[in-house]
């Protein structure tokens, strides 16, 4: 009996122990991991209502401190820039109701660079902080809130302040690394509202506007709507610009002249349509940059400055500090938490020769209609000058103009005829007029009678006989003209790495349209850049592609990147004729023998034809071709006038939108250009 009682007792003890063991496993308190994860998620999102805080702090208070601390950083890095993770959550070895959560913060500058690719890793700000957690009597882990959870050592009297450090904008360099665009001293002239009573600011604005020949009402409206301490800029002038009496302007009520610097070319007009301008970023530019550009930044607004802006402007620096808040004992004191040095921009190298470019601009300065001079070095394709005259009104006529090239295109037609079997000495017929499908074509009014009839091709070319070339149209089908144009550099599909148009020859022309193409009219178009490329190809005896930018461009050359540099037609309006060709054709390279024959024909224009005035130009012998292309209504026909020329290692195209003839309007401009000492020396040194 006793043995049985002992057995029952032993069984009961075992059962009790087993029961207690099960209860102990089931009711063990939770660890801190879930609480740490909730804290990390709340710090990342800004919604901390899912976090249990220790006494003395509410979720709303913690959220407000997070907002105050992170506001400046988020504004620059972007709303989605912050990632917070739990590095570890570990209970205290001596007290399992205490724990530490180590949190990892990663700020990726998505708002700064538009992405968080490997290229941006140097700008990522990473750090860890520690949060103390306590388990209460209800087994809830509560966070003991402190600002140091947000950033290392952050206190109640500090905020995080981000300073964006603007990098130095790089220069634009020309031939031989001559500086074309660099920071130059300027004066920003405008109304400083701290210098005039508020009630008189509008009247002061009107006074300044009148002195600057601006719209007084528009400027006064800007001034009056600005803040009470605003400086409202009216104009920016170079410090050395003598066309403004700055001291007289300063003497006007409320006027201030603020010293500054801007990236500028040597003169106000120097290659401006090509180089473009730099100024404060517009709202549109800021929006399209996806955070890379901020309001107030200097940025390229047009031309190459805009196309290559990312390269030129560099990468801003960043400095994040914990700074004492206003009214605190540590006000103004700061300690750096994260620093990225600004990265200066990379120079943009282009081929323009500053002296040659300035010479071309000086020659065009008094030309009323739109005009251009383009100079290319045939041996390299380098564009030494691409000048547009004041009549172009800001458009780069030199590189974007689309005009009928007139008889300068006979170089192309002559190449097609040479390829058909003719030679410069082949006999051709130059009648007084010729009719094609009921349309009569004539030579220019002063065509020399002695060069009519059966003459060598050389004579017809030298005197620019329209009827001879039109009469030979069957020997030069339209496809042959398209191929010849491509061989001479008129390749409409090619990308030159900058906003440009070279030329376009329609492949579907027949009848009178084909006849017109033979003499550079009808639907054929070219720019001065394109016709300079034709001359350069003849000089080199191979197809020459113009080169302006001395680098492989991966930059965006879309219409957006090019800004207001859209291509335009002869009248300045947008044109679809540049797309007049079919799919790009296979390129046929110009041969050296073809180049020699064309040079012989172009030399005849100087020795025996309409460009005899170039015979006495000093230096290497000059080869040329004149061109006149009619445009406008029948009762009001006007002439585009051209000349192209070769001298040594120099190829030039001169264009004037409206003139008499190529020889009489463009010719004197070409002569002056070739006789300019710097140009003459260049041609001589390369001849």
C-alpha cells in the first residue's frame, strides 16, 4: 500500500513539473525586435503613431521633432530619400526588461541627382543611432525618446541644417584651349527697395526703366509686387561696358548696382547664338532637372551652355550640420555631420578660333539682312568661325539657317556630271534660255554673251551658266545629285554633336523640280555650315564632316536640350523641308581625283569667271564659286546671295539673306575676310 502511495506521489510531482514547464514557455515575455522594427519604420515614414513611447513623450511630439530636424535635408534629398533599418535589437545581459536598438540611417540623394545609382554613392549619408527600450509591466517595449535617435548626438536645442555649396562653373575653351567663356565681372542694376520709401518704389522703377529704354509699366509692376526689402534686377551689364553710364544710373532714386560675376564670352555678341547664355535657372529648367538644379542656380539657358550644362556646372557640394537653434545657449554653434566637397565642372572644348570668329563678326557687323560667315579647316573639319550677323536677330544663321544655295550647289551638280563621264574640258551647250515642261529657265541678266553656245564645262561652271547645267540634267539623275551632295558633306541624317543643319536634297524630284535642283533651287536646302563643308570637302579631296565640339557627346541634343535653337527656314519660321529626303542613303566617299577636278573648276571661277576680284588676294591661290538663289513671290523676287571659297587649308562660306548677286554682295565680304591678317596668316601657314 505504501509503495502504491509513493508511486502516485511521484507521478503527481512529475505532472506538476511538466505543467509548470509548459506554462513557462508559453508566457515568456516578447523580445524587442518588433518594437525596434516599428520604430525604424516610423522614423522612415514620419508616422510614429505605431510606436509605444515611454512616459513624457507622445507620438505627436516625436513626429514634430523628426519633422523639425529632417525638414532641411528632405527638401534637398527628396521625400523618399531616407531608409531606416534595424541593425540589431539586443536585450541587456543583466536585465531582460532593458534593450538597445541600433538603427541604420541611409540618406540617398534622389532629390539631388534624380536617382540613387552607383554614381551617387559618394553623396549618400549613412550613420547609426541607438534607441533605449524598456519593457513595462504589460510586456510592451517602450522607446525612451531623445533627439539623438534622429542623428548622432542631436540635442533638443539643435536642428539639422543642410548647406548646398555651388561648384565652380567650367569655362568654354576654343582652339588651342583659348578661353572663350569664363567668369567676368558684371553689375546687376535694379531698384533696391531698401533705398526708397515703399510708396515711391513704383515711380523709381519707372525712372530707371525710362533710362534703360525698358517698358516702365512692366518693370514697375515687378518692383511693386516684390517684397519690402527686395532688389529687383533690371539689367546686367559688364563692368567695362561703356555703353551704360553706371554712375548716372546709380544717381537715380532707389537704384543700386550690385557687383557680381557671370560666365561670359569676350564680347556681348561673340558667337552668342552658338555658345548660348547662362543665367538664373527658370522654373521650367528647375522642374525638368528633377532636383539637380535649384531655384537661384546659374544654368545654361540656350546653345552649347544649355546642351552641355551638366558637364559645365559640375556637382554641388553638401554640408550637413547640427546647429544650435535660435534663442538657445548654443545658437549659431555648429558641428559637421556630413560633408561632400563640390566637384567643379569640366571645360567644354570647341574648335572656334577666337580671332577668326571675331574677324568674321566684325565684317558682318554692318550687314542689315540675316548673314553668316563660316570657316572650316579642311584637313581636320574644325569649324574655326561660325558667325551670324546682327540681322539674324539671335538665330544662328551660320549653323541652323535653311536656304536655297543657288549656284554654289553647282559644285554638287558638277561632281554628279563628272561621275557620269564628263571632264572639266568636255563640251557642253549654254543657250540663252531653256524650257522644261513649259517653264523657262534663264541665266542671270549680266551673263557674258561670249560664254554662250558650245563651251567647255569649265567655262559654263566659271560663268555659272544655268541653262548648261539644266540641259545636262539627264546625265545627273536626282539620285546622283543626292549621292554627290553626301560625298561633299551634305548629309542631312548625320549628327554633329550640336544643334545644326547642313543640308537636304530631295530624292523624289523630277521635271522642273529636278531642273531647279541642278542650279541649287527648288526644294534643295543648305546652311552656310553645309556649304562650307562642301568647299572643305573639295579642298581635302575627301568627304569632310564639320567638327565644332571636341569630344564625343553623350549629351542630350533633343529639342529640349537645344532650347530655343530650333531649326528655321529662310524666313525664320520652322520648316519641315529639312526632312525632304527619304531614308538615309549609303555614303559615297569623295575621291582625291574628284576633289582635284572640282578644285580646277573652282579655280576657273577666279581666273576666268565671276570671281575675278579674288585673283589678287595675297597668299595661296583662291578657288571659289558664286551663288544667287531667287525666292519670294513672282512679282517680288529677291535673292539669297552666296560665295564659297578655298585658300590653302581654309574653306569659307559667306551668305547674305537678301542682296544683288553672290559676286557683288557676298564677294566683298569674302574678300575682306580672306585679307584679314589673322585669316591670311592661317591660310598661308596651312597652304
